[in-house]
C-alpha cells in the first residue's frame, strides 16, 4: 500500500515520461523546520527559560502551549505532502525545542500521532535550553546510532560559553545507510567567526562519517543563521553552488539559486534570508541530472537513493494576511502580542528517489 501511494504521488508530479519507462520509483521527503521556541510551561533547572513560564514576559500558559503544539504539528504534518499526499516526510530535523517532554507532546499531537512519528533528542548545554532534534516515521526510517557532537568554542575568552551541538543520527532509509546532522549555529549577534567555526566543525564531522562509510548518504540541515553564500557555508563547510563542481566526498547546497531568485525562509527589514538549509552529499547526486528539472528516469541511476527536488514549504496559513506586516511569516509572538501563529522561519524539504524493488 505504501509503495502504491508513493508511486502515485510521484506520477502526479508530471515527471517527463516516467510512465513510459520500465521503472518504478519510491519517493521520500526529508525536511527541516525551526519551531521558534517550543517551550513547555515548567522551569528547567539551570536554563534561562523564564520568559516561557506562566508568570514570565510571554505569559506562557497551558493554553498557549497546547496551541503551539497544534500549530507545529499542522506544519510538520503538511511538509512533504505536496508530492507525497497522506504520508509526508520520512524524517524532519527541528530546532528551538526545549526538551524531550515537548517532543513527546508534539508527537502525540495529530496528525503526527496518527502516523506514529517518534523522535531522537539529546539534552544539550544551550543556556536558553533550546535543542535540535529529529522526528522520524519509523515505518520509513530506522535509527542505528545517535550522537550529540559538541560545538567547541576555540577562543579562551569563550571558555564558559555553551551552545547547541551537532545532533548526528545514523539510520536506514530505503535499505541504505543515511546519516543526518541537525544544526543550529550561533546567532547573528555572535558574529560571523562563530558560525564559520561551526561550519568547520561540521566539516570535520562530515569527513569522519565519510571515512567510516564512503557511501553514506548524508544530509546536513539546520538553521545556519547564515545564507548559502556566506563564509560559514560556502568556505568553512565547503558546500558548492553548482552540482557539477561537487567533488567526491563533497557537498552540494541547492539553496543558492533559490535565494538569488528573491525568496527565502525568513525576513529581516523586508529582505529575505535563507538560513534553513538542507545540504546533500555527493553520494546523493548523479551526473545525469545536472540540476535539470525535466529529466527522465532513464537519465539517472536510481539504483541507490538520489536527490530529486527541493522546496521551501509554503502555505497561506503561514503568513500574516493583513496589517503592517502583511506577507511576513505568522509568528507565535510579535511586538509583545500573542498571535497564535507558527514560526518566524519557513520549513524546507528535499526529495530523494530510488528505484523500487520488483
């Protein structure tokens, strides 16, 4: 049944002459979403979460928390359904979630509950208490190994600081070894150096993973707090703009041209940025594609998982409909007011394909 649904969804995307080929493809969606402060209403000892308490600045009550869960689950459940109706993403990396309780509550909220989503989370050292996590559909993705690689501050003056690490989850998707690194690099207020250092550290993690398994299919995702062309991504991490420039064991960043076209995942002073990126390894690319959108199945080798498409996930309900900020993302709070919204970020999705077994 699952293969039938996936194949039907793939056919509905009007892919060239797929129906004329003697091949069937399974389609999988990989997503990322910054949840913008998914906090519960209780204080976590040692964390600066006071603004998200009932008596805190945001008056964060049980009602607001339950609405936030419902809104987040709606978006997460819709992600990937443009091309895979009724099924959505196999895995979704998330950032700005407080703890495992929030993730448990989130996975118990429809439509995630009906699909049986589970999560991977390791409590990190961030001073505000926000972490990265990975949601996954256990029918599609099987977890092998989990590790939180710490972000290391290299300057002596920063010895007492702590921030989000690199959540590294190894697993099996479509009978292949897939590893996902979920990130939330230091904020824009911290300065470019700290994000560049983050890019270098992710690069080291990437090299280690590829040394262990040169054929691993790797997704590096997160709120990078930088755009694709910034030094942290383009130089420190080394994610290329053009697919043809990606060398063996290299990385491709499909979001350069998206931002260049005038759109992104969050706005600042009326200008789009694209901080929410999903970067893929060379092992997910096929030279036959060359970045085209009109390829036929026969053009590429789909005997193993291959990149197919990427998108910024957009729905009308994610945007403000009126007022001064019409067209901006509908946030949970803005200007001190509770908007009962979603996030200041838009989600991103990458689709991969693989030839179905007879």
